[in-house]
C-alpha cells in the first residue's frame, strides 16, 4: 500500500494558484512575490536581488551587491563594517522556511 505524503512546500504554493495567472514583472521583488506569496525579502536590498531558488522559491541575493548597498547608504559603512553587519544581522538570521539566500558570485 502506498502511503500518502504531504506535498512539498513549493507544490503547496502552486496548488493555491490557478494557472495561468498574471505575474507582475515590473521588478524582481514583485515577480518573486507573485510566484511565492510567502517569500521573505531583506529590507533595502532590492537592487541586489539576482533571482530565486528553483526548488524553494526563496529570494536569492548577490552578497557583494548587498555590501555595496550598505557602503553607499547614508551612514556610509566601511567594507569591514558592512561585512560584519551582513554576517551578523542579515546572513546569520533565520526567519523561517523562506529565509533569503545570499550567494557569492564567482564571476
């Protein structure tokens, strides 16, 4: 006898939507928000969004672009300050199943 299992999280998200549906492509944030209404975003880092994870639909940010955002803000953090802030306050924060992902680009 085959035991029924709970659907994966992304399947549960897709099951709630009727396709085809309108997806707002005016920004990366709105696009990802339309495909995953539970997606979590890091405040102030919209310009560092590079995409979303294909298996969990989590937002993916470019780590170096996030550092640049912190260094260019009004308080003008230095590189070491921005790196420390990212590690302790952003990357190290787990806020649930859809916690954003921060990647280091090799190119």
